[in-house]
C-alpha cells in the first residue's frame, strides 16, 4: 500500500474513532452527572420524626427463603395507607396503634416500624 494512501486511511479511521468516542462519552457523562445530583439530593440530614398510626390490614410477600410481612397503616397526615415492614418474630396485630419513624427521602417519605402502642 502506498504511504500517502495509508496516511489518509489512518486519518479517516482516527476521525471515525473520535466521533464514536464523543457519541458515547457525552451521554455517559450526562448520566453520571444526573446520578450524582440525585444522590446528593437524596441525602438527608438524618433527622426523623416519630408519628402514630393505626394498623388497618396486613400484606405478605412470599419468597423461596421466607416471607416478608407488611402492615398497612393509616397515618393522620397522609391520604393513602402507608406500607411498613414488620420486623421478624413480632405478632401481627390489627386495629392497634403503632409508632412509626418518618424519614424524608429524595421524592417522598420512608416509614419504619418502631413498636406497637398498647
């Protein structure tokens, strides 16, 4: 192959590689920025609020290695029921007051079970 032709071909290949790299680099860089912003926004100050609610019903998700029990709790400051995971080895009680911990996340709140109030 002639040297001029080889140089021209190498130039064209390098241009194509550069274009392909830029084509993938810009979306990946944008995605990384978006993930970092969401991650920084979702970090809360660690504060949580204790609230009380009433257990309306329960819900179970079955798995091969066990199951997870959820309580559906009516909380005064929300319109819908709140789904809260019940810790293992605690009995399921309905129509009983419960204490929950409300912690803010990026887009809504996360509720965790603390104890039954009797």
